[in-house]
C-alpha cells in the first residue's frame, strides 16, 4: 500500500512538473514571439526614418543642383548675348557700309 501511495504521489508530481514545464515553455514562446514582433516594428520604423531622411536629403540636393544649373544657364545666356551683340554690331556696321557703299 505504501508503495502504491508513493507511486501515485510520484505520478502526481510528474504531472505537475510536466504541466509547469508546458506552461513555462508556452510563456517563453510567447515572450520570444513578442520580442520578434517588437524587433520587426522597430526595424520598420528605422526603415521608414531612413527612407524619409534619404528623401529629404535628395530633395535638398536636388534643389541645390537646380539652383546651380539655373545660375550656370544664366551665365551662358549672358555670354551668348554678349557674343551676339558684338557680332550684331559688326554685322550692322557692314550692312550700313555696304548700303552707303
């Protein structure tokens, strides 16, 4: 009788240990899953921030480049006008001389 009682107690303890282990394993699994989700959310936020920073930087660089190109174009226009004006003056003088001629 005493042996049967000890066996039943051991079985009960074994069931309790198994139940506790299952519970702990489930809790650990849920904690790990939560950590993975948090890590994914953090990575997504960091990706969005990096994307926004890259867009902002590209816009800034684009505006700066546009300003530089406009200034360069204006410089070329002025040089072209000066060249054309000097040639126009010379051509006008030649036509006038030819007509007087």
